[in-house]
């Protein structure tokens, strides 16, 4: 029996922005308030190093409009980012792909 070493986890990006960063990445990260541990919802852009979050304002479950666009809330806060589903650090072999 051959033992395989555990795969190294790839760290999530410290910066992401919808429309700039690949949507597959944006949809697969969770932004968390580092102090409270609560998930920050509706994030449009984040920068861990600068401690900045830009998120859409929501009222009664709906995005709030401001003129012809959605209202944003820009905040300075300590955050961390986690993968929802961590990507593999190596591509699947032909056997695993089927």
C-alpha cells in the first residue's frame, strides 16, 4: 500500500473584487469579521492587508438602490478569508477524472 502525503492547502487570496477577480474565486470564499467570527454577507470587494471591505447594503432581504446602482457600504475592519471549498493544489490524475 502506497501512502500519499496530505495535500497542502492553498491560501485564499488576500484581495478580491467582483468584476476583477475570477468569479470562480469570488464565489468560493467567505469573508469573516476577525473579532466577532461572523460572516460578512454581500461582499463586493475585500482587502485583508488594508482591512477594507466593500459590501452591498441590504434592507428587508433586498439590495438597496442608490440612483441607478446598488448602494455600497465601505468599512475598515479586521477580516479574514476562508475557502468554502478549498481547491486542490494539484490537478486530478486521468484515473480520478474518469
